[in-house]
C-alpha cells in the first residue's frame, strides 16, 4: 500500500500507526491524573500544586508515581477544617 501523493509507504504507515496508539494512552493518562489532582479534596493546596507540577514536568513514570503515592494522601489533622 503506497500513498504516492504523500510519498509514504507501508513502513511509514506502520510507524505512524504505532506512534499514535502509544501516544494516545499516555495523553489520556496524563489528563486523568491532572483531573484527579486538581479536584482532590484530600490534598492541601500546596501539595495539590506540587503534584500538578510533578505530573506536568517530571518525565517517564510521573503518572504511575502520582497514582501510587499522591492519590491517597491525607490532609494532616491540624489543617483539617
């Protein structure tokens, strides 16, 4: 299968297809983690901001890191209202 007007062949189409299906879950996971971090009532505002910054700027395992450690953090007793 060749798309002559784009000058791409089967290997390029396979690479584009794989890149799309690898990138899409990562983007969905990032949006999911950012939504949870932004809406969480159990985080103080400074912890919420730090988790959002970690999710945005720390590469590779940032989403898994948040889902394991950040999602279930409790507000310290002295700061609960």
